[in-house]
């Protein structure tokens, strides 16, 4: 699939050619992305570059669906979940409706 995507085909075209429901593909991709993000957060706590409180705050955002919450959320938006600049959970929208509470004291901005 990687080669096909980089060859210019869309995910929809690939799913149709394989006679696979696009929604199932999207759900599988999202599941892998969320787990990879959780793994990175866990590793950051183990490495000491993030506190458990900070990790819990990020995980709360994931549980509420902010991975695909629009521009600035998740690994492909400006917020980058791990502290990027922009309108993401750490870059400027903690008061947005449904957003997690402000990050714990000591969280990087």
C-alpha cells in the first residue's frame, strides 16, 4: 500500500481496487496511529522527558478523540500532540469546548 500511495493513488482508490470497505481501512489506520502515540507518550515518561501527569493529560485528549480533531490535533496537525506550536492541545486551545483541562504544572509550552 505504501508504494501505491507514494505512486499517486488515493486510499479510496486502493481500497476500491482491493474491494475493501474504506471505513475499515480508515479505522485500522486510526487504531495504529493512536497506539503509536500512546507508546511514544509512555516512552517519554520512562525516559523522564515527560511527567506522568503530563502523559495522563495527553492520554485524556486521545481518549476524547483529539487525534483526529482537526487542524492542530494529532501527529499531522500543527499541535503534534507532543508539544508542537500551533492550535493543538499544547499550542493554544486548552479552553476549547470539550478540550482537556489545562496541562499540568510544569508542562512544556
